[in-house]
C-alpha cells in the first residue's frame, strides 16, 4: 500500500537514529475513521517515552509532508509480550526464551508445543523441553508466542 510505504520512508531515518525497530504498521478503517497503527520495539523493550517521541515525530512529519490527506488517528505502541511471533526477527529476538507453539498438524503426537527456543533457520525452529528437542517446520506453525511466566 502506497501510504504505508510513504510512512515507512518518512520515519526510517528517525528509527535508525534512535535504534528503534519497526515491528508492524497498518492503515485501515476502524469504526468511523482510518487508523494508522505503528508497533515499534528496541532490543531492551521500548519505553512509553520512546513511543510518545515517535508519535510526536510521526505526527509532525506526516502532517508537514501531507502523507495522508484524509483524517486519521495515529497510534504508536509496543507490540506487547503476548503478540504472535510471525517474522524471522520475532523468533531471533526470542532465542533462548520459552515460547508456546501451536501447529496445524500433530508433530510428535501433539499440536501444542512449549519449550526454550534453541534454534531457528529459514525453514524450521527448534524447541527444547526437559532435555528433549523438537524440530518444527515454520510452515506448520499456526500460532507462536512468548510464554509469559509470573
């Protein structure tokens, strides 16, 4: 989508300068209006102050450059701990951490898998739990997310 590409371009330098990673961006109709939602993160986790600064920067830049002509709501936030892991970068950030994975079909007799993410490549991930490893093809993953422990 052209608007998303223009927004990405408008914030690319800022993100790089601040060490912020763009996790996801959407622009869609919600309720009575359009919403531009930006999810951003850093290796240490993004702070509220960093989200606010990015929101202010984007708001000013998008208005000044007239990137979006219609009325819209801008939301900048962290992706959250419980967000689904989808991209290679999501998995890379989670190496060594416990994750939960649901597969489309049974692997080793089950669809639900939990364990430490110990390996990743373009085609598979490897989980370890109780000294047992399981290799899961990425195209078999229906859903995956960090396991949040309290």
